[in-house]
C-alpha cells in the first residue's frame, strides 16, 4: 500500500514538473511578428522620407523607398507613429493590435480610428453581422474581428460620428462623436449599457469657447479650440448634472439629463456675451545680458478685453497689475523664462511664446574664449535641408557672449560659454543659443525659438558627455591621446504640437589622435582628431577635429544630430579673434523705443573707451556700456574706440539703430472710485514726456464715448457724471507729433442719491420734534 501511495505521489510530481516546464518554455518561446507597410502623401503618391516608430522603440526610416519594416513585435496592443519628415512635418499616432505579420499603411494628413466593443458581461462581442459598428458620415457598417475594428484613412481635423449596435443582445445603440486627432491615438471603447454625451459650447454669437472645464462631478474634460467636449461610457439610466466653468466662473447654465441609448448630443450656450482677454505679446525680445546691464524693462502689448496682466518668471509671479512693462533686476546670473498672461472677469489668457533672458556674470580675461570671438561654418545636412543656398548649405556664425553655469544631462553643474548662433536662413526675431563646456568645448545645452510672426515653436536640448579612462577617471578629450570610453545622453524638448521629443543614450569607444591634418574652406589645419564609436552598432557617431589656433573645432561630422537629418557636417570657413573692440549690442532695424543701452566687450589693454554716435562723441570713460535717452525717430550709427596707452585708439566696426519710437501711455494717479450723483471728483494722471495736449475720454454705461477734456494739464475736476459705471481713459499727443495709445482704464461708478439715502433725513425729523416740544411747553404755561 505504501509503495502504491509513493508511486502515485511520484506520478503527480512528474505531471506538475512537466506542466511547469511547458509553461516556462511557452513564455520563453513567445511568438514575434513583423509590421510593414507603405507611406503615401495625402494624394496617394509615394511619400518622401518618413520616420515610423513603434513606441517606445527607435524609429525606422522609409528613405526614398516609401516602405518600412519593424521586426520582432510581440503579440498584443501597441502604439505606432508616423512622422512625415519630407511631407509637411506632420505626425499620426494610432493604436494597433498585432497577432500576426501585419501591414499598416500611412497617408499624410490622414489617420485611423480604432474601436473595441464589449458585451454586457464585459467580454469582447462575438463577431456577428448583427452586432456592428457604423461610420455615420459614410453610412457604412462593419463587423468586428475578435471584438476590434479599425476605420480609416480619415481626414485629420474633421469630426466623425460612430455608432455601435448591439444586435445580438437588446438592439441598443451607443454613439461617440469625435475630432480625428494626429498627436494621439483615436481609440474608443463601446461597452453595453453605457453611452456618451458630447457637444459644442458656443457664445450667443455662435463663437466657440475653448478651455471650458465640463464636469459631471466625477469626471472633468476640457473643451477644445472648437468648443467641443466628449464624455464616454456613462451608465444608461443614471441622472447626470453637467457644469461648465472657465477660470472658476460658470459660462453656461448646468445641464441635468438622464443618460439614454442613442445619439448623445448635448450642446451648451453661454450665459450672455463673454469676452475673454486676448493674449498679450512680448515687445522685449529673447536676449543675453550681463549683470551690469540690468535692470531691463520687460515690455508687452495687451490686447482687447484685458483688465490686468500677470508676469511670471520661472513659474513664479513677479508682477501683477495694469502696466504693460516691468523693470526686471537680479543679482544672480542664470536663465530666466518669462510668461505673460491677461485676465478679466471671465478668465485668463496666457501667451504661448515665452521670453528668455540669459543673465551673464562678468568674465575673466584668462578664459580660452572671450566675448566677441566668432566662428563661421558651412553646415550641410543629409538629406539636404532647406536653405537659400542651391546646394542646401547653411552658413552659420557662432559668437561668444559670455559665461554661465548650467546643469548637464547628468545633473552636474558645468561652467559654459554662451554662444549666439545666427544663420542666413533665420528670420528677423528667430533666436538660437548654445552653451558650450568651457573645458572640452562640447555643447551641453541648446535653445531655439521661432520668429513670433511665424510661430510659437521652440526647441530645448540638454546633453551630457562623460569621457573616462580605464580607471573610470574623467578626462578632457582635447588634451588626451589614446583610447577611452564615453557615455552620451541627450534630451530634446520639441515645442511643436504633435511633434515627438527626442532622447538618446549611448555608450561609446573614443579614439583620440594628435597632429592629424584636415582641409576646410578656412584652410589646412593640424588638429586633435576625435572619433566616437557607438558600442551598440559600431557606427562612428561623431568625428571632430580641434585646432589650437582657431581655438575651436574646425570640422565636425555628426551622425547622431538629434534632428531630422541622418548626418550634419560642419566645416569652418573663417574665424575671428577680436583684435579690435567688439559691440555686444546688435544693430536694430526697426526699434520702437527711444531709450536703450549700447554695450561692448572689454578690450585687453584699453585704458578707456569712446562711443561715437553719427560722428559725435557721446561718451568717454571706463564703462563698457552707455545708456541712450530720448532719441527721436531716425537712423543712428555707433562706433566705439578703445583708447590705448600713448593715446592710440582702435576703432570697432559699426552698428546701426533705426528708431521708430512707439511712446508709452499716460497712467492715472486716481484709482477706481464710487461717488454719489452730483458729487465732484478730481481726476489726476502722470506722464514723463513733453506733450502738446492730453485728451480725456469717458465711456458711459451705454457705451457712448465723449471727450471731457483736451489740454496740457494733468488733472481736471469733473461734475455731474452720468449715473452708472463710467470708464475713463487718457491719451497724449507728444511734441514730436506722435500719438500715444489710450491709457489703462479707471472706472467711476456714480450712484443716484436716493440709492444711498433710502430713509427720511434725520434733520427734518429733529426740527419737527423741537417744534412740537415748544408748542407743548407753551400750552402747559397757559394752563
């Protein structure tokens, strides 16, 4: 009996072991699949180079073939993205389900919507001709495959309605209405017993209201730029209350509704007229300044319906008020990021584009780079980039502005040189900067912003280069020779809607060779040659040639540029080590201020400086900046002389300011008031410029505007203002003939006297009481 029992136990153990072995083997032998497909333009032609990315893997490129292939894809749901590099720089994201080798094609400007359909038990519906999903716009119905369905290609940015029909259960329907997106998958679930509510939020005039928070108490959604909102999977039969708020202010009356099957429209109308403030615009441009050049006036222009402004610096409020300027000052060098917003009683509107001020400390003359040094490069891209040059060459100049400490990708505090990059292809207010490690002269940080007239796009890059020897000690590749290792890390934040950010992290072998000759357009140089090879694929990611005379890289080949290019090559065409004084301030073609500061870099050996404006000396001294005040419209050319011992002088190149002054507006001293009908009130304002006259305008509660005063005084006594709320603004005409805009408003509310004195005046009552008392005394005496 014992033997039989032991035998039974052994049989069970063998069975369990075999099951365990089978399971382990199944998991380790997971089947993998291949995704492939074609990329097309919106017209159906073969598209140019396109990046297709199975998230989170690296992208694959279609190149000129118009096809792609991604291998070793596991079973299940994935998100995939196509980025049409050569056809509009647009993207499309979609959800896919992979259970076999599959083809997914792409069309620029189009995308797919994906759906999953579940029965009352929460399981995928059985495939059936009577349980269907219908695209209302086309009238076509589709049966699911394993409970899933993909519909497309559809036009990105268009609205579509899709209906799920549960023919196998109770013939109920569920609807969803949506705007086809490009920056995220258009993926929807249909669940039996649930339905959607959706609609548009509009003003009385039919204008959409965006960024409205719509809530049913448990879920919040935000209306899009068309005023559209969508709630999915609400339980049928429940009573729901939806509220509509913007900046914590109700813009629509709440909607109470019972969730039913069928269509889910629930449009909402605003309560009265709603005017949101227009986003203000920075007048001050992104720039680099030395600490000695502070303070600086940060100026902006407000739009319609603005009550007050909020200025943030590095996400902290530094100013809140009615002015359109703020004097910024600090004792700390660094990068300061400003954002401006306008507010009224209906909410706040922020400006998308930000203002960047890089504040630089004073620099030592012993540094390898000095302010004013510059290098010119021919930059070529593969594939060829758009450029004014017929061969696609970009001609860029990198100019040293000063020094700043920054944090690299590894969290290390690094001393860097700040360089300004200019390119022949840049627009007038397009800005680009590089922060370069002061030891190995490799870029640690980048920043680019588009001209505001073109877009609010920007890019920020942070890098880390860790060169080590065999013992793990940090080395400087410019002064070492031999073989080493290097860890590279980069994050690129791309401020373009729908554009993916970039990330690279590589381990590399570094080979450093001295006395290598290289030819560039600037001539032949003896260099330190650095080759950086990726451990993962043995590709030479970077080749760099450093020359001591140029004090910089004379040639760079970058095969991991972190941009849309496969390769970028830099060739030095010329360089400039200032042997004469250099202005830091740049020329301005259309400058709207009449006060500004001219700055120049310190010049070694100079005893003093002379600044000349249109041939006349306006400053002589030891400072490296001079403030210009009250310039009338016109063209001003500046030259600067460094005065050396024995009165020798070296002249700089010139800069030019074309002044087209836009004057500031007057500002009220008097604040908002509330007075009684018939009362007098003195209105005061102030202004620093010489004027020909001021014009004071009143706008009554009915919107009627009247000029109350025109003259040179800065105060006026007002009588008999109309009842209700009155808006006052003042405008000035300068002796130069220029007119200012109107000032910020003040409001004078005039109450009717009856409103403030509803009771009978106490004085007549006292008179009557005294009279009655005297009569009563007189009667008593006669008695």
